[in-house]
């Protein structure tokens, strides 16, 4: 079955890079997503990567996918205090109904 | 602006009462979803609907019910049978095609005492 795991907490200094990691178990994943959740709000899509890609860059965000190890990471360059939030990775598994499974979320704290 | 509206933002109920959470979208999306979020547990799927007048149970459907009479609307009823209803509830929608990500509303925090 599907299982997506993330560490619960990450603390970085403002201006440093943040790397949030995620592992998943279903090798038939088609798309993998990163979402951001600010306190008391819904989830905002940050970026996604198709499973046949290794890397995707979007401004300060870099997504790396190691399909062999089923490992996904999100790197945020020049981390700002406004990046403080919970970050969820999610995998979409192909099929008739394409189920999306979310990780537990990583709370990123940015220290000024 | 297109989006998903969940109301109310905060909801308080006494134990034993049913309560209905509203979710409306004007994105013209076919698929809609309800998730429950508890601290440290991520999001768990309650129900989903791929098309009007059709819906399926997710991973934790017990104690919940839904309807999908209109494309824009997917209300969730939390019944008295739900043992631990206090949680943050998130509604989402998507076009339903292969690569379409989920778009989320801002959630409803339900507290049952």
C-alpha cells in the first residue's frame, strides 16, 4: 500500500537553504507534489514533479527525485521568515481513480 | 477569482449532534474531496466524488456522509456516530485528469464538546 513519510520538524536560519525530505513506498507513483500550509489555512500547491523526471527547479525551489530509493526532496534557497510553514509531500498513484496520499508534514521554522 | 470556499471557518457543536460543513467551488472541477487533518497525522481521505451524483468512501468514511447534487457543491455531514469528530477539515477539488493537482479550501475547524 501507499505510505509517505517525512520528518516532523526542521529549523534553519534566515538566508540559509532548507532541505525537506520525503520517502514513499509505492513505485507506481505518477506525480509527486509539494504543498505548503500556513497556520489555520488550507494547503497551497508549491510545485510538482512527474515520476520520469529527476529534478525540477522553480525560482527558489528545487525538487529532486530519486526513484530508485523512492526519495523526494524540496530545497528552498535563501530561506525567509515567510517560508515558515508546514510542508507536505504527496504522491499520486495512477489508475482509474488517482489517489493522492499525503505525508505527515514537516514544520519548517525559520530563525531570523 | 476562482477558488474553493469552505464555511464556516470555526464550528462548535455538542456531542450527539450532526453537523454539516459546506464546500463550494467555482473552478468548474469535476472531482471533489474531503480530508481530515489531525496533528502529526497528515491528511486522511474521508470521501471523494469524481462526478455529480456519485461519490466513494475514502480511508476513514465511518461516521461521515456526503452528497454531490451539484458540480459546485460537496457538503460533508459529521454524524453523531463519528467517535472523534474534533479536527480540521479540508475540502479539495481537481479537474480529475491525470496530472491535475488538488486545490484546497481554507478549511473548517470543528470542535465537539
